C-alpha cells in the first residue's frame, strides 16, 4: 500500500532503522505548553500518522482510547507488537482522504498529527484539513507539529507554515489556541537544523 499513499515514500525502506530510533522517544517529549492541552479525563483520541505508536501508547497508559492510524505496514505491525493495549485500535488509512475513517464523523475529542502535515502538498493539506476537522466533536481539539528543515533522502516533504495552517483551520471553524516554535528534541535533527512549530486548534 505504501507506494500508493502520498507522503509514505522512504518509510518502509528504512523501517528497521526508524523503529529503533523512535523507540528512544517518549510521549512526553513535547513542550509543557503542548502537554497541558491534552485531555485530562479519559477521552477518545485519534493519532493520524501514528508510526510505531509511541504517542498512542503514552495516551492509552493515561486511560484514553486511541485510534492509531498508520498507512505504512512495517511501522503499523511494529507498533502492534511493541505496544499491545486494549485501549489502542490500529487502522490502515491516510490523509488526505481518510476514507476508512469518515463514517466516524464527529467522534473524537482530540486529533493528533505529529510530524505528518509536511508530507502533504498544498492541495492535499487543504483537503486534509477538512477531513480532519470533520472527525472532531464540538469543543474538540487538534494538536499538530510542523517540521521545518532539510528533507531526508528519499522522503516526500513540503514547506509548511503556521500561517497557512491556521488559515486552513479557521476556514473549517477552528480557532488557534497555541503556536509555539521549538528546537527538535532529537540531537541528530538539531545538528541538521531541524526545528518544529507546535500548533493547537479548538472547534
């Protein structure tokens, strides 16, 4: 499936390396301003582009129910093995269409998009925002991170800005409640000049 899904280029081929690298990360490797925006009470969360499930596992351990969406089979299967939990449901789907998930319109308290948005081109981001917003309940939130910096060999990435992203969200009736710029928590990325913008929106 991976070759047909825009943005997954390079992930299946380097899955072994990526799984080993991502296992060193934690759900709490985020600025405290971002962590404070996650639901405090048990909630229904969708993690789009879940990778090996680091975030999904962290959220499930806090009592949340998580739908982990990952189009790359090698990453999805690694996630199932590394983070077995009755609170995590793994789904094969991808932006911008999210065709499998669209019957769940208005279902989720939180949509999480970590290091995903830069894989979509301008048109895909526009369609993707509409799809993502449709999954949110009233008063639900989107928490997302935008990657800035050199593109790794073999990957498909595009420049993304907080301004464009906020404008797309506003057109879907969301208001921005956080914009935070930060260095990468990973030393290898910092050395390459990678930075991040953390954004949060509320419906």
